[in-house]
C-alpha cells in the first residue's frame, strides 16, 4: 500500500507543479481511520516529515491529500478505493 501511495503522491505533486503551483509544498494525507502524514517537499531534498500517525492497519482508502504551495494555492485530491484519483 505504501509503495502505491508513494506513486500516487509523486503523481499528485507533479500535477501541482504542471499546473503552476510553486514549491516548496506542504502535503497532508489523511484516511478515514485517522492515519495522517504531513510533509514538506522542497526540490533537491528528501521529504521532511512534519507530523505522522499510523494506526496498525495503516492508510485505508479513500485517502484525501491536500497540497499547499508557497503562495497559498491549494489542491485537494482523493485516492479512491479502486486506486483512481479525483481532483476537487
């Protein structure tokens, strides 16, 4: 699941860059069971974990992902149970 989530997050961040959002990004992912991961993404460095909580079962679908850029622009994407992504 975490590998799939990492791939989704990478694609979501690239889509944010493609639509003109400016790094660094703050990203928060949350699932219905309370699993949370909040990170800072700056190009050329590893993601910095700002906060995290992982229940034993880990992330459950759907997962809501919110990205905020340095200008305050925000994007919200849901990773659905079938693995698709929906931008809001």
